[in-house]
């Protein structure tokens, strides 16, 4: 008789799910924000600003909060980072601006809560003032932006500000990219990602077209024919396989799809195993593991092939996993997915030993099995180059090659964000989109208007 793994939806009731997926870090009150802002030294040559990939003038925006100038504070953030609201929620500030805060060198050792203050200011703007920027007179230029994630949105907004018309194309039905589909629901709680997209679109001049996939619904040469310039910000659409026996069994899925399901569906309808094994060591692995637990999985084990130091999940994420009852096992490499009576039963791992250089050797004879009803693979994402293959876009090391002005090797085509070589951070993608837009604007201003088809 074929056994079926214990995978079910609705393990928790609506009330429990609402609590489990509410805001992981509730916002500061006005009083808390002012007290925190007053701790800032408003440093000259502020190291926190140096550490921000988008270069937000952090002391200036914090001073705005301290002096009650909320409009000025928000504008300071948003003129550098139009997605400052989501970055405030998902940025690993503890390894960026907050790590560099001079308060860390003082006895009490607490950095200014820059992310929380940034959220306070940008939330105020979205609640009170709406879009703070206006469009320049229309230029008559039309630009296609492929991918409506952080890079594409930042690019589209900056181009629209400069008076260009932008068509924003994305394979998903909704804009937002990773903010909408790819991070844990409690990090961007409620419909914040869509609220931020709507806020950004208030600039005008941007037309969003969902369900449009490059290589399926249109080609790059179509875009080059119909538009003055193109920006590629498609992110990473592929996921790495484990390449081991049993990977196709029911109940084995990639963590990216699992996270997307949690984000886009009624949580009560998302199936989750009673015992879940997550394989991987990055933030995606942690997001999947904690959300599985918060959907009602009884046991969640995150297994990584190397040690804490080598995990790409930040220390704060690792702690988050542990405080959410996720068991973390290190130095263990998956050997096979275990099948019993035709069904998923667990994962066999071989134990490893550190070699001293951060790597490990694994003993094929020394293995153990972690029982599982569901296995989530989070061993990396890949740029899918097929949609641009055949065009003269150079791809190296699995990413699109760009120069210092975000130009690809195809004339008039620019790229940025995760599909190019870089830090794979939301805030870095925003910087890429913004700076690519500036480069495109400069190039278009220098070129004669060419009579682009309407
Ligand atoms: Fe304020 Fe810290 Fe930045 Fe100095 S380093 S400006 S104290 S947040």
C-alpha cells in the first residue's frame, strides 16, 4: 500500500495565522522615534551613509524626525531610495548602516535603529503626503522596463520623473517582484508591497503590464524595435537542484515556490508538512523554515552543509530561526531523499567535518536520516539566460555583464539588480535601477528623438 506523507493545509485557525503572520517588527510610535532620533550624533561624513548602497543621507533624515520635519525626512530618504519603505523592513541593516553606526564603539554599544526610523518617516509620507516628486515635462521617449521588482520599479520611477514614458513588464500578475512574492510575509506584512507600488506609480507615466514574460510573450528585439531603450531587471527566475535521488517525490519542492504560495494565497490554504526539512543556509532557507513553522508544522529542521560562519543568512536571521523553534543542523550534506512505500519519508545526510578553511569533507559511511513529510530546497537561485540567448547580450558566470553605466553588450539595453553581478540585496537592486535610469536619461538626452512608434 502506498503511504502518503502528512502534508495538509489549515493546520492552524485564522486567529493563530493572523498572529503568526503579523508584522515581525512593529513600527515605532512617534514618541519612540523622536527619542531614538535624539540619540543620533548627526555625524559629519557619517559612516552609516557610506554603508548604505543607495547612499541615503541618514543623519539628515534622522534630524528631520528629531525636529518634527517629517516631510523633509521622508523626502531625503525617497530621493535616494524610492523603495525606502520596503528596504526599511527587509534590509539587513545590522550588516549595513547600523553596523557602521559610531554608537557601536561606545560603552552602551547600541547602534541607532536606522531601519526603524526610516520606516517611521516613509510610512508617514505614504500616510500623509503621497508621492512627493513630480514629473518633468514629457520627453516623448518610450522605455521598456522588464521586471517589476525593486530594480525595475526604481528604474521606472526615476525615468518617469525625468519625463519619459515607461512600460513596465512582468511575468507575474502584480508588480513588486521579491517584495510581493519572495520574502517572508511577516517582513512585509499585509499588502504593504502593493501599497508601495501604488505610491510609486503616483508619479505618473508608468504603465504596468502583468503576465508578460520575456521570451514567451515578447522578445528583446521586439522591445528594441518599439522602444527608445530597454532596462532588464528580471532577477533570478531559476532555482538550483540538489541533484540527488528522490528529488522528484511528492512533497519535495523549492523554497521559492513555497514562499510565493505563502505570500500570494490565503495562508489557510497553503499545504505544509507535519515534519519539514529545509536544505540551505541563506535568508530564503530561513524564511521558508520559519514560515513552515508558523503555518503549523510540528517540526522544522534547517540543514546546512557548512557552519554558522559560512551561512549567507545574517546572524539576525539565524537567531530568528532559532527563536522560532527551527532546529538548525550544520556540517551535513544531503545524500538522498528517502522513499518508503512509494512516498517521501525523510532526507539522508552525510556528516561533514570542517577542514579549517571554511570547507568540509563528508564521510559517505557516516550518515543520518531526518524524517520529513515535506522537503524545501533553498540551495540557490539562478539567472535564466534563455530569454536573452540569441541576442547579443553577454552573460558570464551566470549573470548579465554590464559596464559602469549599466549598459549591456546590446546597444540601447541596460540591466541591473540580481540578473547582473552584484550583492543580491534589495537595496542594491534599487540603486542599480535608479543609476541605470540616470545613465539611460543622459544617453537619451544626447540622442535625437527618433519617431518611436506610438
Ligand atoms: Fe547617527 Fe550613527 Fe549615523 Fe552617526 S553613524 S549619523 S550616530 S546613525
